[in-house]
């Protein structure tokens, strides 16, 4: 078990987490396996990339998590879904979840991309 922010070995996640901390902003990770995660949430190792046919099943939990966390607006950093096909299901989840939870969504490329 590791905190989500350490489980995902990613320079992008490290940089975005650090930026959020510097700005005093909340930071979440969207997991294809576990949904919306706070960085300190303990999760086991897994190897699963979200598939298009799994989007519908993940949306309600993510929407519920956004409501529980009191999120009213969200900046979602992602690669260009038209260039990196694997990110498309994640983008679809966050778009649908934000819509259901009445959260204002802004989609951006990660800083430096």
C-alpha cells in the first residue's frame, strides 16, 4: 500500500501536486481503477488503464466524490485526447462527473506541455 501520489510514478503528477501545494489548492488524482483519489489515500499496486466501456460505471463514484469533497470548480490537466488516445476515457469520466455534480470544469494541458 502506498499513498496515491506515490503509487503513480509520474513526473507530471509530482509537478502538479507540488504546484497545488504551493498554491494552497486541493489536488486529486483520477484513477481508472479507484475513481477520484486524494493524494494521501492508500492504494495497492494495480495495472489497469481505463477503457471506454468502463466510463459509465466510474462516473457516479467520481461525481459523488466531487460533491463529498465540496468541489465547485475543477482544473483538469490532461494530454490532448486527440493525440493520446488512452486519455480519452478519463476525460469523458471527468466531463460527465463534473456535469452530474454541477462542477465547473476547465481542461488544460499540464504546465510545460
